[in-house]
C-alpha cells in the first residue's frame, strides 16, 4: 500500500470512529431509551447527502479528573452545514453518547463557529439539544462556553431564524439558549427543560415532582409556553422543523419563498357567510375561518396547546407566507389574558422581524379581568401585544368578524396602531364594550338603543377607522389583494438605540 493510500485509509478509519461518538454501547443505550443519535437526527433533518460536517476532529482540552485520558473526536457535538428543501441551513446536534452531551469549552467553540457562519451566510441555524448541561469537570470554562453561545443567540436574534429542538435533557443555564431562539420543539415523554432537576427542587422547596411534571413537553408546550411545538416523537419534531422553515425567509433581508398553489385567489367561501351564530354569546370555531381563507386549507399552527384563546401560526395566501393572529371565540370566548397576550406578541414580533405580513382575525370581547390577571401583570403583558402590533412595519391586514371591544379592539391590529387595511364583516361590533355591560353603567341608556348605535361596523366605517365592510365569503380574495398592493410597503421607526418593550 502506498503512503498516500495508507494515509487515506487512516482518515477513513478515523472518520468512522468519530461517527460512533461515545461508541456502540452508548449508541445502544441511547436507542434503548427510544432516542436517536445526533447523526441520525441530522440525517432526518437535512436533505439527503447535503450534510457537510465541520470540526469532526476537535477534542476537548480539559485535564481535570482524568479527562486528559479520554478524548473523543468531535467532543460531543456534531456541527456543520446542509440544506432543507434545497436551502442552506447551519446545524449543531449534541451527542449524548459522549459525556452525556455535556458542554465543554471546545464544544461551545464548535457551536459558536456554526452560529457565526450562519449569520455571515444569512441562513437559519438549528440546534438539536440533548445534554446533561455544563461539563462538570471543566468548571468555569464550560460556563464561559454557555455565555459565548448566549451572546451569539442574542446578536443573531432578528437577523436569522434560530430554531431549537429539545430531544433529551436540557437543564440548568443550558435552557437559556433555546429560550433565546425563535422556536422550540420538544418531544413528548422524551425531553425536558428545567433550571434545576427534581432532586434539587425537593431539597430546596420540599416539593416532590417528576421530570415530566417539572419540565416535560406537556408542561412547556401547554402551561409555560417556553416551547412552541410538542411532537409525538423525534421524527415528527424534525419534520416540524422542516415544515416551519418552508414558511420563513433565510434572513431578515429576504422574503419568505413563494409557494405555488392551485387554490384560486378569487375562491369565495359561501360557508363563511353563515359561520357567525345569531346569538352573540354563542361561540364558533375560528379554525374553520382560517382554513377557508388560506391556500389549500393549510395552516401551520405555532403554540397550538398554549393559550388556546388566541391562535397564531403560518399559512400561505396567494402563495405568499403570512402570519395569522386570530382570537378563538371557542375558548374562553376569545378573551385576551396574560398568556394569550405574550403568545401573540412574540409571534407578531417574529413576523415583523422576518418580513412576514400579519393577518389578524378579530373576535374579542376584551381583556380578562380579576385579581389573578392583575396580580400577574395583565397590564404589562397586554402592553406587549399592543407594542408588538404598533411597532410592526410589515403589511398588516385586520378583519373584524364579530366583537371588538375596548382595549382589546385597539390591541388587535386597529387602524391607529398603523394597520394598513382594516375590514369588518357585517356582523362586527366595534365599541367600548358590549351592550349589556354598557347599560349596566349608563343607567338611562336602553340596550336596544346602544345596540343600534354601536353593535355594527358602520360607525367605524363612517369615521374611516375601517376601509370597508366586506361580505365574509370574499375574505380570502380581499386579504390577498390587500397584501399584493402592500407588497412594496416601506415604513421606518424613529432612530433609537433600541426600544423599551414593557417586558
Ligand atoms: C459531565 C456528564 C454530565 C455533566 C452527564 N454526564 N451530565 N458529564 N458533566 N454535566 C455524563 C455521566 O457522567 C455519564 O457518563 C453520561 O454523561 C450519561 O449520564 P447518565 O447520568 O448515565 O445518563 P442518564 O441516566 O440518562 O441521566 C441524564 C441526566 C444526568 C439526567 C442528564 O446525567 C444528570 O443529572 N446530569 C447532570 C445534570 C446537571 O445537573 N447538569 C448541570 C446543570 S447546571 P458515563 O461516563 O458514565 O457514561 C448547568 C449550568 C449551565 O448546566 C450554566 C450556563 C449559564
């Protein structure tokens, strides 16, 4: 064998060994927990044959606690570049088979490198987390490694889409990197996120709680809102990441890709003319409205299980990506509370940062009142949504379907928050409050008189607060036409260092 051939053989062998991470036994242990390895996850995530790995031979340089005798090529994270539907993305996937995927300084260096490359190239970065947290043997070096990642998450925020998959443990300060990214996917019964695990919780507070109850997917996707998508298994989670990206631009200077559709722009939906119940206190399902107006009834919902009184998600309309924000009369009558406000605000801000027009479908009786909400700062949280709509400069089209009362009317993309086009259905009621509430306060006003005056869209239309009262069946066409003529919209905010969003 020539020297060259021998060297090539060594390279092939070393690569093969690096691909095994912590070794066959650890891979089996990973599989026996029903989990995929880092490389298997990347193979599912990226277009076939598109992955180019970086830093495969990087090793840690820790010498504490005998670590100098255990070096594994790659050091617990697989990083690189590939494509999803032909578009470039940068990726890192922590490898639990190597020291439990714990974060060393060199692992951090690898992650930071792909993050830097992603920003330079203007392409999304996707991180698949499966880690025991800071590598304990490294002490402050591991913590510094986290700090470097967090700073990059912050600098990349609003520049490129950042997506996190949590496919195993994500504990301690490690949770803050996913929290700083735009969207987080979790897997039911397989992944968890918490600041401290059950044993520490027990010793500090005496509370006994399982990992799942403390920080499983069910908690973060439905109670805390920390995660946006709860997948049944890893495959579904990875498929979700691919689908999400299909609605997004590569970076903040680009537009999302256009998706060809055979669904006619001019399609009318007669069903919408009959969707609003005669009884104003009866609910209906806003999903039914959304699927009627978007291309091919295809709606990709974000935060489906959290704060269900407001619905947010992506769709295509006339082939173009839109962000939909809709009150859900079928849940708590569509009232805005703390969680609904936080959820919608973050979504609106994402859309604005990435040039995705916002379509708002309004049927909201107001903000939820009471001590629980006041003590939880509904004022500041409601203001977040107000702020998000008011600062957004992307095209904003608002359709009021039924109720639009009080502060909630203003918050939900009203004209004064610089919505571009506001439509209302004939069933719209745009007023300070509903008739019953109003006659309770104004003793000498009759309910019928109030209803006659305010419980319709025409007062708002007379004053130019809405552009038009439209037939519900034409909603799809009217929104798409508005988005078309708004495509060239340019709106600036006053010069400032940054805003002071009411956090
Ligand atoms: C070094 C670690 C490690 C860590 C796990 N391992 N966590 N090595 N540093 N943080 C190693 C284990 O020693 C073991 O090595 C292998 O990974 C697999 O771990 P197991 O415990 O056998 O796996 P499992 O039973 O599945 O339990 C997983 C786990 C548990 C729940 C994650 O390992 C665990 O509790 N780890 C510690 C979690 C933690 O408290 N981390 C610090 C959080 S604070 P061998 O050689 O036996 O295979 C933090 C601060 C960040 O991260 C601050 C940022 C600002």
